[in-house]
C-alpha cells in the first residue's frame, strides 16, 4: 500500500486534472472579485447550483477586453488545476469576455466553419451580376436608415432604375421568420434582376438574424443573384459569405447595381464626337480612292493594254524560237558524243581475251584438283597408321588384357583389388568376369 504525503497527493491530483481536462470554456456569474496590488485578478464563477474559484494572472488579464464585475455573466477559457498549498481546486483563466457576445461569436465561428466545409462559400458557385439591371429588390426594414441610403444613391445615379421593397424586421426575435417569409416571396415572384439583403450597422446581437443558418441557406436557392449589405465595412455575417456578392454597406450595394447616368451622358457625347470624326475620315478616304481609281482607269485603258499585250506576245514568240533552236543544237551535240563513247566502250573487244583466259584456267584446274586429292589421301593414311600404333586394341591383339574394378577404374596394382573384388577383364575379343583372391 502506497502512503502519500499531503503535498504529493495534491501534486498528483493537479497533474491528473490538468492532463484530463486541459483548457475548457466555461460560462458563469462573477462574485467575490478582487484585484490586489500584484495586478492579478481573483474571483469566483458560480451558477444556481455550484461555484469554483478562479485566478487570472496579470500577463493574461492585461489583454482582456472587459474587467470582471460582481454579478456579470462572463465566458472564460481556463485551465483546470489545483492550488497545492491549500488543496483548492480552481481555474487559471487565460481569456475572458462578456458571455452574451462571446457565445454568439462562438456560434458564429462554428456555423461559418460548418458551411465552409460544405463548399457554400466557394467562388465557383457564386453568380455574376447581370450586365443590364432594370429592377432591384431590397429585403430590409422599410423605416431603417439602410433603405433611405439605398434609395438616395439610386435616385442620384440612376433615377430610371426601379426598386421593389420587401419589408421585413431586421432585428429582434421576429426578424428571422419575417426575413425568411420576404425572401420566399421575392423568390416566388421572381420579378427583379438583383436582390439586396441588408440593414445598417449594429452589435453582433443586432445583426444576428443574418447569421441564422436557415436564412443563409435560403440565399443559395435564390433564382436571381443576391447582394449582402449588412452593417458597416468591418461587420461580417454568414449571409455575406453565402451571397453572390458582399457589399460593405447598403450604400455601396446601391452603387454596384446602379449606373451613373451623368457618366453615361458624357460617354454618349464622346462616342457621338468619335462617330462624326470617323465618318468624316471615311468620306475623305472615299474621295481619295475615287480620284485614284480615275487615274488608274485612264492609264489602264483596254486599247493600251491590248497593244502592250500584242507586243509582249511577239517578244515571247521570238524568245521561244531562239530557245528551241538552241536546245535542239545542244541535243544533237550530246547525241554525237554518246555515240562515240559507245563505240569506244563496246564489249566485243574484251570478249575474246576473257574467253581465252577462261579456257586456260579450266585446263589448270583439273590437274590441281587431282594433286590435292592425292595429297589429302596420303595424309589420311599416315594418321590412321599413327592411331593404330598407340591404340590399346593393338596391345590387346598381342595377348594383353585390361582389368577394371566394380567402379570401372583400371587396376594397375594388386593392392587396388583386395580379395573378393569383382573384376571385369577386357580381351582383344570379348570380356571375362573374375573375383580376386
């Protein structure tokens, strides 16, 4: 049985807790807050059934966005541990924030990661805005600042652009069902080229209806391109990531869908001026071409052309006659040359000489073959005589024999064949079996 000391037990419990839990997120109400001169914070987190002591050291609390106050709900990220000197189970807080905003931000990040993993934020699935926009739909509050900003920008830039408002609450508990109802109505009616969904700025709680998953998923099935224009430029919502285009403000969305008519008029005037200049240049070029063609017609009258062609034909005929005569003369000279060479190289001169040489070679060939055969026959006879001299068969003919043991080895010594050895004796004619004694 192990016997622990108090300090060892506390240290082992601390190690087990830190290893088991690591960092945790925790929501609770602050009580007994204390900030001594050391700069560290000490407080208790509690709910209606339990409480736990917390410590947040100066290095961490200097980065905190809020200072805890008794009775305030907070969200903390902390490390579970044990204060060994007193054996107190406590939290070492590393991050603290207001519970309401912290939980909403955490939910926002979780939903953002989920939809991104499904590929709903990918640029490939987003649609471009139409080249020509004649009617714009706006889903927003009819009394908010956002709709006033949108209408003011469109009136200034493109008064002919028609705007259809789909009124909906954009804040509070009623906002989500109203937004979904107006979006569905806009989709069913399908009467606009582009749909703007948005509102003015506010806190994360104010903008929360645009972070609702069901609202965001509805934008995916919109029959027209959707522009999200929620809050200020620094505000981002889930609808911003889902929409085909994100505008930093409602006014910016209105500028995207509208055309600056004053700029169009300037462009039209510039185009008209360019057209007049181009037309004048075209007329001048046509006049110059007409004068040039007149001069060419005078210079290239058909009668002049016929006279020149007739003279040209006479010249070509004379050149052709001279060329043919010259070519004929060259051919005749070549024919004479080749006839002379053929007579000089005729094979009849060498034929008799080669026939005489062939007859001489045939006469010399027969005696040479006879001498060679006789020489080879004598060589063969000498070889046979030499082989007979060294052949063991001749030795056997003189009365000798060859003795072999059971393994077929030649026996040259009696010690090689002890008593009882089976022997094979080869004679000049036939063989004998024997046994040594």
